[in-house]
C-alpha cells in the first residue's frame, strides 16, 4: 500500500567522482531503498537499504548520466511510497551538472534484482 509521501531527491555535494544526494525524511518510514541506473542500462539496480536520508555514490565516470530512485519501505520491506523518478546526474570534470527535470519514461521504471 503506497500511503506515504514520495522521497524527493536533491544534491548535497559533488567532490571529485563522488556524489552525495539526500531527500526529506518521510514520517512512518522504517528505511529507504536506493536504486541507480546508468544511461546505457535498461533497468535500475538496487544499491542499498538505509535508515539515513542521504546516500553517497563514489567512483562515478565522467560523461555518464546516472539516474537514482528512492522509495520508503516498512519493517517488512513492503513499499510504502512511490519513487522520485525525476533525478539524474551527469559528471563532467569541467562542469558537473545536475538535472532535476523530468526523466520521460513510459510507465514505471524497470528494476532488476542485481
């Protein structure tokens, strides 16, 4: 049952090849499930579960666009929020930039167990 607000992602910092992003705390959440996708992949991959309201990804490759999605889960790992699907990041050593515009896709993002 998706009954909580959707975590909205925002950038906290970019240092070298590391990106730290965060989201607002969603009351009633046990933990958050974080996914990512490179622009060349067909589906998102699971990164981690965290009780924090931030995640730091390291070892990013310049010129590659990364997309992230976060959803809230309860203590039984049931999804209790939808995903924020509007966050992407491209690392460019000359000018790192963040895109928080809508990522156009048909339907829900595809996730893999990998």
